[in-house]
C-alpha cells in the first residue's frame, strides 16, 4: 500500500551527484561512482605534487609509504569487483584484464621466474583498468572534477615556471629508497645553461610533467567550444612542455593541439590519422633504424637522445627479448623496463618505446591489443562526438610520446589512456543495460548543450541508430 501511494504521488527529480557532472563512466554500481571519481582525482593530485610528498616522507623516514597511494586505485577496483560478485556477475573488463594478466604473468614466471616482476607489471597496468572504468568522468569531466583539473593544470604550470626561473626546491636531486629500489626525485642533471635545464616543478621528474600536462590540456580543451579559446589554452601548455626539454612530448602534443583547434568537422578525422601515424611510427622506428648511424650534436635539444636509442637502447632491448622470450609470447608481463630492476638490475633497459615494451611484455599479443585500440578509435560514433574527440586525442598523444618513451609505465599517462579507451568503448557502441551506469541522472552539463560547431551528421546518426534500436 505504501509503495502504491509512493508511486502514485508526484515524483521529485532525482538528486544530482555534485562530483559527476558528466555521465560516461563505466562504473555500473551507483554507490561507487563518487568513490571512484574521488580516488581518481586524489591519485592525480598526489602524482602532480609527488616531489613535495616524497620529500615530506623522506624527512620522516617513511619513504615506502608512498606505495599507499596505489590503494586509491586498488581499493575502488576491489570494491567494484565485490559489488559485482554480490550480484553474481562480472564486468567483462575485469574478466579480460584478469585473463591477460594471468596468462602473461605465467609467461614471465616461465622465462624469468620472478613473481615480483609480475606484481610490478600488474601495478603498472592496473591504472589502465581503473581509467577504463572512469572513462568520460576523466576525459570529459564536469563540476568539481573539471574545476580540480583546471586547478591542477595551473599548479603544474606554476611549478614549471618556478623551477625554470631557478628556484631551489629542497627536493631537487633527492634520492629515496622504496624497498630495494632507488627513486630519483627531480633529478639534478648538472646542466649549467638555465635555458636548457630540465625542470620537473612539483612532480617527480620532467617526464612526469611532459606526460600529465598534455593530457590535462586535451581534457580542458575538449570543454571549450571556441577554437580561439582552445588555442589560448594550448599555447601556454606547449610552452610548459617546451620548458621541460622533453622533445618527444612536445612533438607529439603539438599536432594534437593544432587538430583540436580546427573546425568540428575536421577534428575527429585528423586526430584518427594522427593516432594511426604515430602508432605506425612507434612500431616502425625501432625496427627500420637498426644499425643506422645518425649525425647529432650536443645538448638537450639535439638529436643525441634519439641516437642513443637507435645505437644502444633499442638493440639491447631486442637482444634481451631474443635471449629470453618464450616462443611468440615475449618475455612476459614485466619482461622489460622498470620491473627488470627487481630481478635483473644489471640488465635494466628502459625500452624508451611503447612498441618495444609491449612486444617484450606480450609478444605477438601486443599486435592484437594495439589492433583493438585502433578498432575503438575508428568505429563510428554513436554517442557524444566531443568525448570521442578528446579520447582519440589522448590516444594520439600517447602513441606519439610512445615513439621515444615507454609511456604506459607513467602512472598518469596510463590512467588517461585507460579512460580514453573506456570512453571510446561507450561512445562507439550502445552498451546494454547491464553494462551502463545505473546511478541517478545528472544535472545538465555544457557537454550536452547545443554546440553550434558540432557536425550535424554525427549527432543525427547517433539519434537515428537509437531510434532504430528502440523500434
């Protein structure tokens, strides 16, 4: 009787989630949406301020406590998995991730016999899984998340400028111990030229700045309608990346930023071409430059770093893979890069290329995983075109920076990469009810406002497919 009266009475609008102004996450348990969003932004905040955070722990003699931040990733994932188990179901992302990690982990156990190496590899890639569930909550945020990202962008830029201006941060050149591993914080490269000096600001390294700043800029640019406003945001970000002296990030971010400033009808196609081009370059450069002699100069803006990769890093990586791989399965999960410091420190090779790293970890399966990402990027858009544009832009930047860096080993880049894949998974197909978030409806957001420069074809196509499926 009470239920009947309740249903018959006037219905109030559902409450709004303040932290989630833009729907699109793949978290399908309403009570965990805000938890996942909060943990995600807190994790990024610690990442952006990692240098002072590690400095404080260093002074207290508690260097290893920095590992507690991984609980911000593992905790929500565990809670989400338990919520699914209570409903006697399992999200396909958990199943796919578990099978892949289990199989490739067994490969490393067979080749190197290192459970710590497997654990390190899982630690790296779990950010990809968490980012997949966050999806558009990070790629096209709104409300508090959007404001936090804008604040984070400003803080990172301030840190870059202060560091480049010569401010002596107390953590510069600091070395901490986490377990048996040495971790450099804002490494002092002993470069006397202030213009060429590498800067990290408040992050742990210049690579960290060059990874997170472009991703944040892409997300914020996606929230702006005017190409002029996008250009005004991209320009200082490009200058900030330039000041870090990370040439790979600058070369990858520049075309992505330019494409995001184009008219709406040209953006998505251009970003897809950029993604495919960078991906092919990342795969081909270590293969077709083997034995190539490259003339180079000296200094951080010369071709010396590329020469070192061609002459030493990549050949040594191929030699390591050839000596330790298992058939076509590679060396196994954690078979190259950072995990080597746990089981083969004398043979440590940074890979410095996303294709080399993935081939070492997954063998020929790396080609399959890359093909799945390409398929997501090229599928017709059935949802929000703006979200898809931002997602493909992040993929393009990651592939471009991955030409000279094992970009998936960076925590923030891996998190945004997973969010981009999760967004494309949603926006290029109509997920069934079991896979769609069941939380309260959200308040109107600027992402849903009528966009005068939005191509009508993408929106009309999505609405037409929705009508067809309903019929």
